[in-house]
C-alpha cells in the first residue's frame, strides 16, 4: 500500500469530489427517468474501477467495514424520519415479516439454489440468507416518490428497519458453518443466540434513544448544526454499544433513531435534514465502493443463475413469506400483492455477500458475483415498475396529507406543524367549503394553490380537485388534523355525523 502523502490526498480529494458531484447530479436523472439511483452509483463505481479508468480495489474487508458504517447511517436516517404514528399499527406484522418471513424466504431460495445451482445445502441456504433482507436505502427512496397510504408506508418502513438485524445474524452463522475449520452452533443454539441478540439490541436502542433524547433536550443547544450532530451520534453510539455487548447493533441503531425522531426534540427539521444528507452520502459511498469491488469480466457467467434465483425470490419466496406473515393480521390481498413486489433488494445483500469473502468461505466469489447481478437486474425490473404496480392494484393515496419540512427555528419554539396535501381526483373534498372541514381548534387552512396561483381562503372557499392545501396546526392537534382531513376526503362533508367512520384514509 502506497504511503499517504499530500499529493495523494490532493488527487484523492479531486477524484472523490468529482465522483460525489456527479452522483448528486445523477439524482435528478434518477427522478426523471425512474431509474433507481443505486444503479447509477454502482455504474459510477464500475466505470472508475478496473474495467474503466483502471482503479483497482479488491479489499472485501474494507468494503464490509465501510458497508456496515453506511448501513448504520442509512438506518439512522430511516428511524429519525419515520413517524411512530405512521408505523404503530404495522410494527407487529412487520416484526413477523422480518423474522418468520425471513425464514420462509431463506428456505425457499435455499431449496431452489440447491436444486438448480448444484450447491451444498449450507451454501444454498447462505445465498437465501444474503438475499433475505430488503434494502432500507432502496425502500426509503421509493417511498419518497410513490404516494402510498400510511398502512403500506408504515409496513415497508418498519420491515426495512427491522429485518437487517436477524439477517446479519443468520448470514454470519451460515458463512461460519460453510467455512472449513470454523466452529458453529447447532440450530437450536443459533435460535437462542438470535433471540438474545435481538432482545439485547432492542433494549440498548430504546435505552440510549430515550435517555439520550432527554439529555439532548436538557442541553438544548442553540446551534441546530451541533444539535443535529449530537442526535445522530447517539444512533451510532447505540450501534457500537449493542455490537460490543454482542447484541444486534443494527436493531439498536434503528430503534434509538426511531425514539429520537419521535420525541419532538428542538431543531427537529435541522436534525432530519442532516440525517437525510448523511443517508445520501452513505448510499453514494456504499454503492460506488461496491461497484469498484466487482470485476465485470466475471459477471456474465452469473447472469442466468441470477435470473433464475431472482425469479424464485420475486415470484415464490417473497409472496409466500408475505402471505404467511400477514394473513393472520387480515391484511387485504391487494396490499399483500404490492408488498410482495415492493420487497426491494439493494446494497444490503451485496454488503452481506462480502461476509463469506472475508471468512474465506468456499465459493464465496461466485456467491458475491451472483448476488451483484441479481440486485442489478431485479432493481431494474422492480423499482421503475413500483408506481405502475401501485396504481394497478389501487393502493395509491394521492390525498394523503404529509408533513412539510420548513427550516425555521420559530416553528419549534411555537410547537407548530405545517401539513401539505393535494386533493386527488377521487377525493370527496371536492365541493367542500373550508368551514365544513371542521378542523380541530388550533388548526386552520392558511393557503390554497389552484392553477399555479396561491390565495388565502375564507371559511366559504370551496375546495376543488387539484387544489394544494397548506394547513398550520399546533403540535398537539397535528394528528387529529391529519385524521380529520383524511376522513372528509373519504366520506365527504358529512363525515363524523354518523358512526360509520373508522379513521382510515382513502386508498
């Protein structure tokens, strides 16, 4: 390894900055074309790698270390930007999908890999485990552009946050079992270890999240930038503490971030913005690094096996895991069908595929190449099709009110929130006058944008399809305001005058 000098630093900063700026610009291309950003970042890594500009990078160990670090920041972003109200009713089904669903997916893919790829049972199950986790970065990025009802966004967010922890435990155990000379526990010992690690990770995450949040609230730094650094540092502390205690650090990081994000801390908007910036930086760095690690010349041999295993995963394993995990909760079949398609794989499986490489597991390079090809091919298939699938299944929610991020410290001091919503074509808000919304005390429609022009409405202003509403509410009435708008959107101006309302939004 060459010595680090100022000249090397200058060149590294030049190349790194150009790659980062190009990756940031590529986000616009991703949004306009529907092409998932992770594929663009992987492509950047491959272009500057050995087959392109000739930068040779072969360290699976460094990739795993940096991949784990990036995953912590991505989970921190997911937790800090997730509303507990949105996922509360989805926690139980998502937890079952992240445990029972993972086991089902591993078993189905493992059987297929054993029969079709002529692998040993341990190696086949290892492939199933590596592919079992949905990718938090991919899921969170998709949720930003697909208008889904809360029941689905909550399920996807919770699953993406929960399922990394059990999958990492399973991958490490199976990789050790497949490696000659490595000690490994029997299945019942592995089950007990997994339960203990998950329980320990949950305890560490909740403790650090709640205790750290109270401490940060007491400190109450006037600088939003320093406060944001402190909050994100707590999520990293939760990961490190959990991992050092032989508990699940990933679960600890996500739960601590979830607690912190819902404690209504000062500078909430700045914290969320800082976490999102770190999440983007982690995604860019992770996927570019994975693109650098792969050798394009080896990938062609894995195209057919990757497509075969990917079809089993997409059409059999994922739907079966969703069916068995969610049917007890009476989740509608349309929701189950969408969740089956929306089980996106991304950088996480590729990072996990480096575990066998670092442990010198037999056939580890073949597994890594297969997983890389599978992720690329099926991200191209699933990601751009998600909006179309949601519309065909009728699970979109264009009338949903969303939190509007306004970078203004006085909003925190006034304990106020701003909601924004668009009245969709199917909404029964059309024809309703503003006073008929009967919003809770402390909430009011402050602006209507119609045909590109905004105006302050009066109580007698009639709402129309396509109107965009800006609603200001106190922190205490935000949830009630959201529920009330969704209720009128679904049932019309008479919502609340009868007992037929159930508080669920239109779909």
